[in-house]
């Protein structure tokens, strides 16, 4: 397992980050066993959010993780990445000091902890000055509630604006980007406000050394074999990933995998982990077979030529 240092975080994160988007209360037995296995195999980073696994209006992911942390007494072994300020249907631009405060307090209570390792802004609102957002985050850091923070689905211009303001005003800036950066490129945003790492962003990440955590290293299951051009029942997937370029990438991932004894999903995850900038990738699994498949990619290396061929072909 490779590990990545994120400024401000008290311990290095495993480059692979276990996603907890579907950690419902009813799944505790399986999910807690999965988390035990994750730690046992050297993983330590868990990706969650204040709105993940919402059922009947109740977000359950952080609560499930909190019960596991409390039952195992292992809080210091785990790096929790959670998110605040996700838009609501009636509040599409949900970023304010009060909303951040409410989300942070809610996450601390649900996770049964007194600190968050890394807090990400789940979306942006360009109408809010970047410096104000940095001020609010520094208040939480100074109070010990948050150790490090970053921005998910922020543009490069806004991210740089925030950190330039922080540097000019003696504040701590963002330590982490978390935009989509996987083998299948998004044609349209998978969800409103989502952003991906384009070539300009990738070049800046490489030159700056800032890490990016791709929030879906497996392209939301696109490489799993469950999708083909005839399947049209999931319109979010159709809008985001159904393109000639992505079907060609899927075919190349399958071809490459056959030669290496890997599934197309394994190839896609390896691609997300082998970028030429500092890359982390979140992945979620539905069973232990998928978990073992993903875990096997933790040390796989792809050459620059292989990376380019998978993305662009000949």
C-alpha cells in the first residue's frame, strides 16, 4: 500500500481510499467487517460525507463509521475524509458559515469523534468570496475540530484564489483537491456541479505537488461489465459516460486486462492511481470479491506508455 502525505493531516493517507457512500445502518455487519479488513490490509483512509447513504431523510454513512470506531477503539489508526456544504434541493448554493458549522458539528457527533482529519467543501459557490471560506475553515482548524481541509468540485481558478488569499493573510489554505479523475471521462457532470481534472488542472497538480483525490476511481462502475450502449435505464450514467471515446477506453481496458490477468475495473483503478501527479482514488465495493480485486491494485504500476494507450489508444 502506498501512502500520501497531506499537509495538516496527522498521518499519511493510504493512496486508495475506501468509499462509504453506501454505508447504510442496516449494513453494519458487512460494512464493519469490511472496515476491519481494510485496516488489516494496510488501508487507513475512509471517504464519507454528511449526506452519504441518506434514507428517509437520514444520512447514515457517518453514523455507521462512528459505531465502528467506537466499538473498535481505533480512532487514531484511521484517516476520515468527510465533506460539508453539499447542496440541498431547496438550497442549491449551500455555503455559509452557519451551514458549515452545522455540518461539522453533525459529522463530529455522527462519527463519535472530536476531530475530522480532512474536511472537504463538497461543492463551490463562486458568489461567496474564497477568503471567507478559508476564514471559516481556519476557525475550525484553530478550535481543533478539523486538521486539514480541501475543495471538492472546485475550479482551478477558485482553488488558487483561495490559497493565494490564505498565503497573503497568514491563514492555512487548502491541502487537497478532490475532483473526478478516472479513466472514463465525464461527458456531462454525473451530478450537478461536479468537476473533473482536465489537462490544465493536471499540469498544475504536477507542478504544484497538490494531491487530488478522485471521488470515483472506478467511474461509478462503468468498467464493471454492467453497462453497454443498449442499456439506457440509468440516465445519470448515460449522460456522464456513454460516449464513443469511453466505450473505446472500456475495450482497451478489457484488452489490457486479458493480457495481465486483470479485470477492466482493476485496470481502471490502476490507471487512476498511476497519474503523473500525486493521486489518491476513492473506490467503493459491494462484496468481498470486489474488495479483494481492488486491493490487489494497491501496488500495481503502469508505465507512461500504458497510461497513454489506455486513455487515448494508438
